[in-house]
């Protein structure tokens, strides 16, 4: 079962003669023109006539009160400054919507599969937020995936409410403490991948943020991860090492629950910096200041780890990690 949720962006004009323009289609057209394509080729890609698409452009231009395309003799069409701004706004909206739609797809898929496809779930995986895990686990009916902070994921595993816990920790001392609790419960922590964390900043880094201490500058607006998140623990550990008090960071108590959410806040101009993954910064075309390379672990019983479906899942996750910016595969050896 594959559920897809897409936004419908429509501009309607009032008055006696009501009309509407499909702004989603117009955004596709503008992107085609931006790449040097013609209006005719864009119409073919959208499977509509040239005339229909041109009429929609005119409706949008009339409603917005500004031209979207500028024609130059012998050189075709190009985007107007207003069209550049419009396309940038639509792109940001689509990125924000994508985060929400992915959460809704997972929720709706779970609800529908309970009666459409009643196959029992083999394992419950509670994990710290990570985009590669979400990609590797997508479509695996035998794993029920739930996102939460590293600490909460480990609590669910040790409490018997989960079979697998995905987590990352900032230092060896923290890992040794977790290993002791896992060993008592007959569990092990398996290192799966290495990933780079650092400061995500606005494109071009206009505030010239170069190190953690720059977060204490009064003009810098920070956005944090929630309490219990491994990234929040990493931030607090780094701040303690450098002697930076949380009261010196503007926005320290402003929290979001995923790497994507804090990146979206920066793109939207609601924040200037956040601690997050290099991979996410690259996805959103943000600036990035690397601070730490950390190991991401999957904790489970040796029996669960030895099962073929879980081995296949881990292998696919490591293949993804070896190909993505800000990641690399880790040797899968149990931490005892």
C-alpha cells in the first residue's frame, strides 16, 4: 500500500467573472522555464494544451497584479523578479508540507493497514529522528517504526514496549552507562552508521556563525531540539565543555522534534541556527558548520539482531549511509 499526499495550490479570483489558476502547475512551468525549457515543453510535461496553460498564467498574473514571464525577441521567455520570489515561496512551502505529509502518510498507513492488511507486526522500533532510518524502514510491514528522543527509545526497549531502539550519544561515558543497563536486560548496542552533526545556518551564513560560542551573540536566534533528544544532549555536552550557559543563547527553550523541523524554521526565517545533521542541511541547501561525528546505534536482543529481516534492514541502512553526504557506514559489532 502506497499513500501519497500532495498539496493543491489554487489561486481564485472573485468578482462577477470568477476564475481560478492552478499555481502548482504554474510552479512546474516556471521551474521548466528557469531550466531553459519552453512553455510548449512545459505544457506537454503537464499534459495540457499550450493555450490552457497560457490562460492560467494570465489569470495568475491578473490576480497578482504583476507579470510572471518576460518575453525577449529571439530568446523565448524568462522569469520576472516576481516569479522568482513566487517560486522560492512555493519551494519553501513544499518543503514544509513534505515534513507534515510524511508524518500523516505514516499515521494513515498504520490506521488503514490495521484492517486492509491485517498481517501482524514482527518488531516495534522506537528510534531517535533520522532520515536514513525512515527511508530504509519505509514499506517494511514487519517493523512498526516510532520516532522519539534517544532516551525515550531506550526506555521503551528496556521497559519491554519495543524490540529495537535507535539512539546516539555524545560521549563514551554516556554509552558505558547505557551498555550496563542493556546488558542486564540481555540486550546489546550495535553501531550502524556514523553521521556528522553541526550548526545548520541560513544559506550563505549571513551572520558569519563559525563556532558554538557564536550562538551566544545577541543577534543570533537559535532553535533547539526537545528534551530527551540525543541532539539536545549533544548540544548540552558541548556547551558545558566550552562553558556556555543556556541563558546566554537566545531561543534555547524554543523546541522542535526533528532535524527537518529545525531546518524548516531556518528556511522560513524563524531562526538563524540550529544543531542538526549535515545531511539535512544539504537537503535544505543551508550553510553548515561541522562540530561532531557521532555513532548511531540500534539496540536489541542478539536473537532479534540475528533474524534475517532485521539483518536485511541494517544492511540496507548501511548502504544508504555509504552513499549520502554527512554519513558513513559503521562496522556492526555489538557493544557489550
